[in-house]
C-alpha cells in the first residue's frame, strides 16, 4: 500500500485575481482586503468569515454610498452590515469615487 502525499494548495495571498476591475476599483479591493485581514486577526477568525473575496470585489466595483446600497451586495447580511458597514462605507467613501 502506498500513501499519497497531501496536495499542497497554492496560497491566495497577494496574487488574487482582480479581473474585471478598473485600476481604481482594484486599488479599493486591495485596501478592503487589508482592512479585512486586520479585522479577522483582531477577532481571531479566518478572513473569509468577515467577507469573501467575491463580496469585496462587488463592493469595490459597485462602490455603495449608503447602508441600503451596501445591504444589496451578496454576502452582506444584517449582522455584517451592522458590524462592518460603517468601516466599509468609510473605505469606499475615501476611495475618491
């Protein structure tokens, strides 16, 4: 019987695909990921528990300006809106839309 070595997964790290985002949205996406990493570390949870990359991409491309607009994005429920909404909207607002 031969044992197989576990497959190694590539680190997502900084080389995340940002296809379909313009330069300004890509810059915002990177800032949102950095913010998310800090929040996740502070709460001791994986980053995807805060928001998935797809949600951050949607935020970066749609640039919501209000809690109502942010709530329309997939992955932003009531709890996450209350917990993270103000910080996300501040990042979006500071992005120079």
